């Protein structure tokens, strides 16, 4: 068996026939990255050249370690807005310490992602539920879009206001709208949308950029332009790693590191499904690849980037076979930095805004909330909560609150799991939830409980209360409790104590406790702690019917003295050190 390569896993299986497709895809995405890098630098509140650095450097680092063959890494709209939200609390956009703080934040994000990958914590993103991500993403799209309206309308507004304040300040300046900027912005939007409909391979954003540059060159209109962009490749510089700055940036770095990874891994998995059998995605190595990209970017002036949906889709459609396409894209960006920057200084800001508006429009999801409203109201409310909080309070508070809410709901769901009371269906030996069927054969002397989740400290009290309540409802005629544990994957020591309380209290009331459908690991645990020995192996059955048949044959005989009796007398269950 061939040993898996950790570095450049695609290189050792490279085929000559891939070269043409990789070059074509690399050039296509490289051209696309130039206007995207400039546009997303604007979203992040960074000078345009830093967006090009952020677009160029991860192309090489991801090619070195990334396990997807089609993902293109660089700045994206949502993460750029998160960068702006985090850094704006420390400095104002345009100030030197703003850039320094953004690079420090990027460095921290990279270190966290590297750490998560090394210690194999890819599962952490599971705590970010889809409703939270959907609500946050849609709201962030509105926040970004509203922020760009000032460039479309050609007006200036004060920095630092809320989303609603920015919208109000923009529309109340209608007397100062620059109609040339508005028309050019609309043309830019139409060009990008139309070229995308014709073919996803056509870089619509670049066509919009060329159109804007040509318009400025030939007509010299009175509209805001990008201005001077430094030429040349980035230089090495270690970010500010002062304790105070790291401490203030850490919460944002943690949130963005997880969000960025989730975005990238989502597109990686989607593209892998289109190339089944060609390669495998390694979740933890993806963390490392993205983290290294951010660390190296921060050392050379680039801010945080991740795998982008639109770029990666174009990369795939343009025929990328391996990560050599990323290397080609990075080289093209390097050439642009060396030779093309004097041209881009004439780029109209309204064209940049048009690129951003088209990008964020695709992030607004209306179908998913409709589905949740019809099928899962609780998830819909979580989505709506995250959406409204992000839109009206702020990006950072929105996503962090959404994550906390996800964890709270997860704990609540596991703390109050579904517990069903089973009864026998008429005419067969199947046992089902009595609340879902009417054709049942109920018995007053038998109670069958099915726990549909693991038993652990958070739900052990709920389990105890529910079982005892159901036993009380059965009345004094109850003689047997059957615990169907087919869905119980784990029992911890706290839950074991609650389980013993149930057995002991019902035993004192003259009620036996049998177990059915128990899986091997749970049976092993109960054997290790002595419960099976003390209770007796004849209290454990493969299915509910076997337990009831045994009870009907022997359950009404004189009480059999087993080890469990001694356990009651010595209170062994209570004193055992588990």
C-alpha cells in the first residue's frame, strides 16, 4: 500500500495530461482574484494592496498542504467583514495601527487553526449549527451590502455607525447622489450577472473592472477612484504580538478560525462529491493548511482568507485537476503586483461595490428558513435570532451569540431526551410508542420504557423522574419495568447512580427491573461496575418480548434470592467507588 504524503499529496500522482487544464484554471482564477482581492480588502477596511497579498500567498501554502484539488483559498466577503468588525473596536479604518491589528488577528487565526488541526479538533465546527450559520451569513450579507451602498451612490458617511445608522445616513443624502457612479455601478452588476449566466468560466468581475477603467480613462468622470496602490511583492514583517492586543483579539480569532474552516470544508466536501474516487479530504489537515496560509499571510502583509465558494466553483469548472492550479494563480497575482498596480489606481469605487454586492447577494438564503418554518420551528427561531442580532447589534455579537445558543439548545435537547412508553401491537410481538399507535395491547402489570439517547449526568435526573412518574401512573398493579436500551450508547457514573436508584426504589415496591436490546459497550460497562452480577444475568434480554416471556413464566413465582438482595442489604450500589 502506497504511503500517504502529508506535503503536496497531489504531486506524486501528477499526470502530464493534467497540465493544460491546471494552467487554464489557474489563469482564470488568478484573473478573478485581482478584483476580488481589491474588493474584499475594502470590506475588511484594509488598503487594496493587502487584499492582493491575502489572495496571493495562500495559493502557495494551500498547494503545499491542502487535500482538496479544486479549492481556491483567499479573502472572502463574510470573513473580511468579521475582520473589520473585530479590528474596528481597536482602531479606525485607514490608520496604521488598524492594519497592524488586522495582521495580528490573522496570525492568531492561523495559529489556532494549526493547533486545532494538530490536536485533531475538526469536530469543533459541529457546534456551529446550520441554522446559526445560515442566519449569520444572510445577515452579514445585508451588513456588507448596506456598507457598500455609499460607494454605489457616490456619497461619504461617517465610519463606525451601526448597520441601520449607515443605511439611514446613506439614503438621507439623496440630494448628493452621484448619478454617474450609480449608473456605472448598475452596469458593473449587470455585466457580472450576465457573464455568469453565459458561462461561469468568464471572469465577470474582471470584465466589470476593465469597463470601469476604460470609462475613467476615456471620460474622466467626477467619481471616486481607488487611488494609488503600491507596486511590488510584499516584504517580511512580524505582526504586533503584544499581550494586550493578543488578549483583545483572541475571542474574535477563535470565532473566525472556526467560521473560516467551516466555509472551506463545506466547499471542499461539495467539490469532492463531484470527483469521487480521485482523492479524499482530510478534515484535520485542512485545518493545518488553512492555518499555515494565515500565519504566512500575516508575515507578508496579507489578512485572513479561506476557501471561497465562487472561486472554487470557477476553479473546478475551468478544469483544475490538482493544486498546481493554485500555484499558477499565485504566480499571476505576483506578476500583477509587480507590473499592473499603476493601472488599478483608476478603478472606480462603484465598480468595487458592484463586485461585492453580487458576491453577497448569493449568500442570502431564503429557501432554508422557509423549510425550517415548515419542519423545525425551534431551528427557525435560532436562525432568526442570529439573523436579527447580527443585523441590528453587530457581526461579532451575532455569531458568538448564535454559537452559544446552539450549545445551549444542544444541552437542553440532550438533557431532556425523547423517552417513549412502549406497548405491544395487536396480533404481533412488536412493541411501539403507545402515543403513536391505537391498536395496542396494554398491560397494567408491565411498564416498558425506551430511552432514546445516551444516559449521562445532564439527563440522569430527567430519566429518573420520568421513569418514576410513569411507574406511579401504572399504580400498585405494576410488577415489571422493562428498560429498552437499544438507543443508549453510553452510561456515565452519574447516570449509573440514577439507574440504581430506579432499580432499588422499584424493588422496594415489589417491581422487578429487566433490560432489553442493550448494546455491547453499555453491557461491558455495567459488567465492570458489577451491576449485571448484582442484579443477575437473568435480568438482561435480547429483546422486549423475551423479557416479558421470561417474566410471565417465572416472574410470579416465589422471589429468587440472588446477589441483588445482598446488594440492597449492604447498600453496595451507594457505597461502591465508581
